[in-house]
């Protein structure tokens, strides 16, 4: 599997009943895909879960740092 490219920007617009997702990487390559409302909901849920997990990990690190100082 090739190395992942860095995200430059993305755009989402409604296209009839579906959504058009445009994703551009730093090299200027553009990827377009259509997604249903349910698929967009799944993407949003997955991103929320990933961000929450990151925040929880940061909170644990902060708690450990505070315990070391005490």
C-alpha cells in the first residue's frame, strides 16, 4: 500500500439525494466520491470517535504528568 498523502483541503456539497465529497492532497491530486446521507453520518461518527479517543488519551497523559509533579 502506498504512503498516505497529506490532506490539503476537502469540500462537501449536496448532489441531489447524495453528497459529493472532494478531497485534495498537497500534491494537487483530487479524489471525488459520492456518498449517501447514511454514509456521511458514518464518516462523521467515525471522526467523532477518533477525536474523542485522542482527547481521552491526552487527558490521561495530563493526569499522569500531574501525578508525577505531586
